[in-house]
């Protein structure tokens, strides 16, 4: 192993350690924006509102992670080369950072999913329709992300 490879591995390890140490802080993150509007019919129900806000954040972070990984791969391809060790570490860093952000959200989603079944029973027919429409809008973002990745050269 030459010195350059050793430095690369050490640098990557330091990055991963720093991400793990600072990953949960969330300071200065623009990913904490809610991107899906909650209908007026549901906005008064705090449990439903919390459910959709948390789901929105999970989806946004997941999409951001996938787009970063795809971008790193595309950049390597645009250079006419296979992704190298630096690209792999960049992708690993993106996944680790996103996992650190998503972990507490996923734990919260687990509890909210359980509560959602009870919440749905208490909703009126109109509220249930709005709940379904809002849920579908959130899931549409996954589809849109896939389409975008498929069409991006």
C-alpha cells in the first residue's frame, strides 16, 4: 500500500468519524423544510399534521441522499471513468449523513404509523379523503425522483 492510498483511507475514516460526531446536530440544514402542504381539513389535527410533517422530512432526506449518490456517479461517468475510491467515500459519506438524519425520524414514523391507524378511525369521510390525497402526493415525490433519475443523462 503506497502512502497516497494510506492518506486516502485515513482521510475517509476521519470524514466518517466527523459525520458520526456531528451528524445529528441539524444546524443550518435546509432539509428541515416541510415541502408538502397539509390540507386545511387536517391541519387542526396535531397527530395527523405531525405524521405528514415527519413523513415529508423522511422522504426529503431520502430523495436528497439518492440524488447526491446519483450525482457523484454521473460526475464520474462524465469524466469518462469508473467511480473511484474518492467517489465511493463521497457516496458513503452521503449515505451515512442521511442515515444519521433519518434514524430519529424513522423511529418517530414507526410510532406515528401505529397511531395513524387509530387516527384514521376518528377521521370523517372528508378528512379521510384528504388524508389519502396528501399521502399520495408524498408518495408521488418518490415516483418523480425515479423519473428524474431515469431521464437525467
